[in-house]
C-alpha cells in the first residue's frame, strides 16, 4: 500500500523527469528523484506508468516484429525481476515475521523465567529468614532448657539438702528422747536419795521437758515443712521434666521443619538452575535466529544485485536495439542506392 504523499501522479512525474534526463526510469532513480517512498511502493506504480505509456521508446523505423520481440523480452525480464523481488520480499517478510514471533516468544519466556527466578529467590530469602528465626527460636529453647535443667539440678540439690536436714533433725529428736528417758531413769533411781530436792529437780525437769517438748514440736513442724518443701520440689521437678519433654518434642519438630525447609530450598535452587539453563538455551536460539536473519538479508542483497545486473543487461539490450536500428537504416539506405543503381541499369539496358 502506498504511503501518504507518494501517489501515481508523483511517480509518473518523476519517471518523466528521469526519462527527460536521458536515463531509463528505474525504481532507484525514481526514488532518488522523489527523495521519499519505498521500493515496494514505487515498483508497482512505475510498472503501471510503463504500461500506460506503452514504453514509448524511440523505435521509429524499426520493424514491428523486432519491436514486439524487444518489448516481449523487456516485459519478460521485468516480470521475472519483479517476480523474484516479490518472492524474495514475501520470503523475507515471512521469515522476518517468524523470527519476530520466535523473538517475542523467547522474550516472553525469558520474562516468565525471570519472574519465576525472582519468586524463587524471594522464596529462598523468606525460607532463609524463617530458618534464621527457627534457629534463633531453637537457641532460645536450648537456653531455656539449660536454665530449666540448672533449676532442676538446684532443686534436686536443695531437696537432698532438705532430706539431710530432716535426717539430722530426726536424729536430734531421737537423741533428745533418749536423753529424756535417761533423765527419767536417773530420776527414778535417785528418787529416794534426792527426795529433798525432788520438787526443785521436778520443776527443773518439767521446765526442761516443756522446753524439749517445744523443741520437739518445732522440730516436728520444721520436719513437716521440709517434707512439704520436698514434695513441692518433687512436683516442681516433675513439672520441669514434663516441660523439658514438651520443649524437646517442640525442638524435634522445629528441627524437622528446618530440615524440610532446607530440602524445599534445595529443590527451589535446583529448579532455578534448570530455568536459568533453559533461559540460556533460548538466548542461544535467539542468536541463531539473528544469524539466520543476517543470512536472509545477504540473500536479499544478492537478489537485488542480480536485479540490478538484469536491468543493466536490459539497458545494454536496448542500446543494442538502437545500434541494430541504425544498422537497419544504413541497410535501407544501401538498398535504396542499389535499387536506384538497378533502375539505372535496367533503363540503360532497355535503351
């Protein structure tokens, strides 16, 4: 389709101007004279102009058969050249369109792979962050577990100390009871001898008994408190052991989750490497297609050169036709001279 500003009238004027300059109107010369327009636009319009003007060349005096042969030869060469140019143009456009489609598909694939790679990198970064957080949480759990174990050891040590204190208090209680029985026995044996001092000793003993009973009551109360404390420590130790077991189970699950995340990260990295390999292959395909396009451009250049050679041959043929026309004129002139001489010879013979 002709572009805006390049019409048949413009082509006709340019062809007339080129022909006026004594040159054969060609696509390149018309395009150079116009200063615009593409060859695919100018060629059909120039062909139409030639058809309308009937290739009004200076063929006066030539035989019609020779003129028709030259015209037929010119049209056949022009048709062959136009056909080859059109075929090359269609092949180039088809190949160019195919290359563009493949390039578009490759660009789309590269964009998708780039987006996928970005997603995988984001996912890997997120997994790394989660792994870091899990590691930090695991470290906190380990610290808590170490503190709990330390508290448990301290509680066990304290419980052992309390058990030893209880044992000591019980031993002290037994010693006090033995001492009390000893005093009672001694009092019974010396009752007769120490009757005068009975009341005084009895009051002293009663006071000592009350004091010992008070101490015994305190010792029992302290032993009861120690027993309660020991039971509390045992319960707390059991609770710590349960918490330790729960934390250990949580720790095992977190370690399993971390291993699973590491496996997923490795899979994502492998997929990312595979996608990158495919992207590199697509880049290689694009380079090969670009090389093919360059080869096609070279073929088009060769065809254009062949077309120019054909046009040069056509111009040479036209020049040869002109030479033949001049020779034909000379032959006609010689024929006329010979005919005149023949007439004169006949007239002389008839006399």
